[in-house]
C-alpha cells in the first residue's frame, strides 16, 4: 500500500507515450495497488501510471465513490460534446474550460486478463478521455484554444 508522488509538468514522463502491459507480473500488481491507493483521495477523479513515473498503459479512477482501474485502455468510442472546467494533478492549481466528447467508452483488461469496459457521460466521459490522453503523452492543456493555452502556459511559468 503506497500513495505515490504525482509528477508535474514539465516532467518528460508526462509527454512520453506509455508502453502496453504484456504480462501481469508482481510489479504490475503493485502498480495497480499504488494507483488505487493514490487516487483514493478527495478531489481525485483519475490517475495514470505515468503521473506516478511509470511508463505503462494503466490508470485508476475515483468517480462518484467508485474506485477502479484498467490496464491497456483503448478509447473505442466518443460522441456528443461537453464543455467544462478541467484540472489535472500534474498541473496543480490550473483549471480551464475544456471541450471533450460527452460520452466515452474505453476497453482494456484487469489483472486477470479479463476484458474491462468503462463508459459514461459527463465527468466519467471526461475522465476516460483525460486519462487516455495521459497514456498517449498528452496533458489537457494541449486541447485548449490557442489563447487559453497561452494563458495556461504563462500561469505555469508563474507570470500572471
């Protein structure tokens, strides 16, 4: 049981696409437990493995009191549109209106190799897209409109 330190931008691990998990090893099982322990905190909706410095395709989530994980997630479907404030543990204190699909569906596996399908709208749909972006080496500010992105980058540098 370990609550891991969150990596923050500009840590290069956050910009590196994560490798698929080939074999479920004891190290992968420990990673999942660390992801679950670390996401189990008020205000945390999701956490990708690279946010704790591990370059593997896995994330945990904490939505509406339900905590879980998925390995090797693939974003299969999105539809509709939502616009709302989005933040990120790797960009502490920055919240910006971000356009996302309203509905998202992700398919992956669990620690037993069984198929896991996660889907939802609203915050669940947003979280699924956000975490898959992380695993592909992107952070949410990449999706901001040009002027908002500039503002976010200035805030990150501390020049307000």
